[in-house]
C-alpha cells in the first residue's frame, strides 16, 4: 500500500473515532482519576495509546517537550503540568479534527492548572517532516503513533534532528515478535489498529540507533494481541542524543559489574565482567547515561573485580531440572548483545526460548529491566521437567 494511502487511511480512521467517540484498540494504562482533575472529558474519551510516556517521571520542570501524534492532547496536557509554567510543550498531529479538539481544550487545561496562559502549542504536521526547529527539544514523547508511519526510519531521523544535544526520548509503541507478512501490511483496516505497520523490536531499536540515538533501553512492556501466530506487544523505550561536548573530566576505564558475564554496546565494544576496558571519549559519554550506571565501575585507572568484590554481581541459575513452557525472552536493554552465567547469548530484540529456571533468573532485579517476555504457547503446556546433563543442569 503506498505511503500516502496509508497516511490518509489512518487520518480518516482517527478523525471518525474523534467525532464518534469510538474506542480504539490500543491498550492504555492512564491514571484517569488523576488526569480527570484537570483534563476535560472531551479529551479523555478520545485518548488512544499503548503506554504513558509523559507520566513515567521522565518530564522535568522547565523543559521543552515534543509529542509526536498528539491527538486530542492528553499526553501534552500531562506534560504541561509536569514542565510547569516555565516549560513548553509542542504537540504535532496530522488530523484536523484532533487538532481542533486539542486547541479548544488547551485554554481550559491551563486554567485548571492555574497558569496565566497555556504553555502548549498544537501544530499540524507529519511525523516524518515535523514543523520543529533543529536541536530545540529536551524530551520527545510519542504514544502508539510511530507504528502508524509508513517510513519509520525517516521519523527516527526527524526525532534526532529536533532533539537537543543531551536530549532524549521516551516513547510507547506497538512492536511485533516477527516480521509482519504482506497480507497484513496491505490490510488498510489493521493499519489503524496499530498492527500492520508494526516493526519487530530488533528493527525498531536498530532504526533508532541508526538515526544516532544511544543508550536505548526498555522502561516497560506488556503483551497485547496475537494474530496468526504473530505476537504484538507494547513497549516503552528511552534513548539519548549524546551531548555535543564531553565534560572536562571523563572516566578512562569501565569495568562491567554484571549480572551479565559479557555485553556488547551499541558501538560494538565488548565488555567482560570484572575486566577493565579502556574508553574513548564518546564511549565514556555513552556509559555516563542512566541505564549504564548500575552496571559499570567507571574510573580513571583500571579497576579489576572478582567474585569476592561486593561490586561484582551475578545471578546463578539453580542446578535443577526445568520445564519448557513456551516462554521467549527479548533483550531490550542498552546492549546489542549480552550473555548470562548459563551461556545464553541474547541479541537485542531477537526472541530466545528460555526454560523455567532461566525465566526465574531473568525475573531478578539485575536482569528484569532489560527484557520483554512473551509466551508463544497456544495452550497450556503439560511437559514434564527435563535435564540435559548428569548433574541435573538444563538449558
């Protein structure tokens, strides 16, 4: 289906929904009782999303926030509250009906927040050609919109263009565990359902990295729908545009603490747990981002760790038999590849089948933030526990 046709189909679908009050398909997790205290019902009832990117403590006072696909304005209005009267929020949408509703309610929301004037501006535009100046946005948010764009890599490049050096994004979207087949890609109705345009998690994160963002990592995930054996699930991701200049003093070495035994970062550098690795200035800026802080010791001189050092972290699997229940793990942390202590090699976005004891390891605090977990079993699994070695180990 040509891109311009997709855009028109999606715009028409959401315009109809806004006019009729139709409930769209995407899963949401808004705290409506909170939002209703300052956002009118007209906006609440047409709020479609698959996450809450503005409500995850990612918005800071005084910032400039951009919402791609702002719809009726719910995420913009929550961001408006969080940035405060000194901050600024820009919402972009391609649907006139949505823009009209959002603009009409902006003044009401400002009054409910006690602002002298609204700090939210709604602009008509496309996600792949945003009417926003270069390098002007602190935080980009988007809620189940980018999967509707025909050329997502162009959207990612636009995001990188408008982000300030040192800026970041937090976006929620629908992705798939395998490539969407052509018969779904060309199904016009399912484009509006956030299905036909879904990328795999691998391609989604790779597209962001190719655009220039680094430190991509998972904030939360949840299963959504399964259609013809394809699992569609919601993810909320954060990533960064590195500052233009390094601080005066940057660490020269990084030592991986764990719990992974080996990781590969987005620039291709391999780190082994306990072994100091020299850093370039860019690598030092990368590892200085929040998702890496708990996993590395950054230092001016080489620091070697061993298992007796309290900074060393590991989660060893139980040496028992296990059960295969149809669970698959998808690495979505800030690394493109990582290995655990049971020799599983996880590659970002690629589903890897794991047994019950590995699933237990991945549920621990050190691992859980980095993985989305899906179950592909079509019915309840009745398999018995199995072992793979004389010692009783498995997987």
